[in-house]
């Protein structure tokens, strides 16, 4: 999902705070996080599997248009995600609701008038990556983080707050919440533009993605620190590229059982038990 810069919705049912409103965003972007515990994923996860599966099933519903990724979008995504995403399964749909943009499974939902820039694209495709490689849990994680942010700070944008400098103590991308994973990929994308040899590309990035640039170290002011932060971002993206998509049956089983799944027997095996009812609610440790 996207963060609210103006009127966006939640994480996956995803409102990715893509642009923060004026003063609120300025203050948020400049405020540094207090420490690892403020942005790391909790070891206890609350899941709503039935809700997750319902949202995924309705990913393409109530939409006026649906299309695959364009050649430009694929060219933008592949250097980041490599072969960790099944790109042919992704659809961009223009929907009447849940269109913050919002990513539900393989469907990236945008509004009828939405302008889909490249930073928004990589954020939303990170949610596709989460779904294809880890299952539907990103939906519950995003919703819970945005609700907690709204209660704790008055803004759901708190669910997205992370700066490249915070990654120095993060060992794995999976230590981060779903929305902060997606925000980190946005930072990586913009950092590659700020490292581009063409000055026009660098300046265009500073102007177009100012709301991300202000969360980073200025490469002009402190190039060494910028490069150190980029190395941490690169480490996170390398982890993304190393992942491989799950089969549809594996994604469904993850919803049923959680990350630790029982051995699945062949359908003809008499020891095979019927699949359990999808749980409404589950706490994972």
C-alpha cells in the first residue's frame, strides 16, 4: 500500500503514504526514529487469514480497466526484483475503491485518475513480492501497523517511517514490517537515480521524489555516509532477489498453517488429512 501524502489508504489494503501532506510530511521526514525497536517487526504477529484471502480474491473486482505491466514498468522492476517475481501474473487495475494505490495479491489497484510513478510502482511491487514469496500475511501486517500508527501518533503514516540510516543494525529485510520493507525498496530505487552518472537524472530524481530524498543522507553533503547507506539498501535488495515465488497451493497453505507448514502429502495418499477450515484469527510467534 501507499503512504498518505494526500489522501491515501492503508498498506496492503494498501495506502502507502506515498506523499505526505505538506507540513506533516516535512516534520515526519526529518524526524529520526528512536531505535531498532521502533521500526522492527514484532516477534508476535496477528493474522486474519480469512480476511487476507478475501482481499486477494477480490483484488481485481470492481475495476474499470485491467492491464499487465508495461515494458517501462518491467524495465524499472527487473533490476530490483530480478526473477523473484512472476511478472506475467501481475495486473494493474483501475478500481473504484481500495485504490490508494493498494496491492491485493497480484493486483495493484490504482484510482481512475491516478498517476503511477516509478517509486510508487516499486513500492507496490514489493507487496506483490511479499505475496508471491511469503504469502498473504503482509496484508494483516500492514493493516495492524497502520492502525497502531494511527492510535499511537495520530497518523497511519507512522507505519512507513524508516530511513536508510536505520538499516545499519538490521540483519534481514524480514525484520522490518511489510510497509517498511516497501519503503526501503523505494529508498533503494531513488538512491540508484541519485548515483546515476547523468546530472539531469539526479536532479530530476531530487525534484520528483523529494519526499524520499529528504529521508536520505544528501550525497553531495556527505558522499561517504550516502554510500554506506546505499550498501545497506543493496543488502536488502539482494535478499529480495534471492527469494523465489511460491506456488499457488503453497501460498494457500501458508494462510492455513502460517509460516511453519506441515508436510503436504500427495492427494492419493490415504494418510492425507482434509484441509482445515481457514482460521478467522491467528497469533503467530
